[in-house]
């Protein structure tokens, strides 16, 4: 009795081999299409990654160049102003002749030092396009 039931079940659930092969071929072609789409997506992501990294590196280089130039300029300004302070306070000159002139020069120079110290080179970074244009212009004069 059990042998007969098994044979009946197998016959009822018999699958057409041609249909099975067709499903396998169809699944394989679907796999190949999806694999190619994913490969294309990976290539697009790689290209985007390279472009984004190049852009980030360019912005980094721009920022470093800006900071180098701005701090070099500030250092030169401070050096020059402190040289003026030193010369205004030097004992080489007779005080009776240059005393009032030295005090005025000293006051103006100290005021300039204070104003330069108050300003920050970072405030200009808010508008990077103007910084980029200034760095590209060889005749640009940096003022602080």
C-alpha cells in the first residue's frame, strides 16, 4: 500500500524537464543582467569617489595655501610694526628733539598692532570663492 502511494505522489508532482531547464536559463540570464548592473553601479561609485577625493584634496590645498599666505603676511606686518616700536623707543635719538614725535609714532604703531591682532584670518574663510579667486590672482594684495 505504501509503495503504491509513493508512486502516485511522484507521478502527480512530475516536473517537465524542458520547463525546468527553461527556468534555470531564465534565472541565469536574470543573474547576468543584475550582475552587470551592479558592476556598472560600482564603477560609477568608484568614479564618484575619485572625483570627491580630488575635490577634497584641492580644497585642502587651497585652505593650506591661504593660511600659509595669510599668516606669513601677518607675521611680516607684526615684525615691521615691532621694528617701528623698537625704533620709536630707542635711546639713539635725543629725547628733547623727538619726544613728541616718538610718542605719536609709538601710539599709532601700537594701535596698528592691536587692530591687526584683533582681526582674524579665519573670518575670510567664510567665503571660499573669494579666497580662491584671490589665490589665483597673482596681483592680489593681501590686507588685514
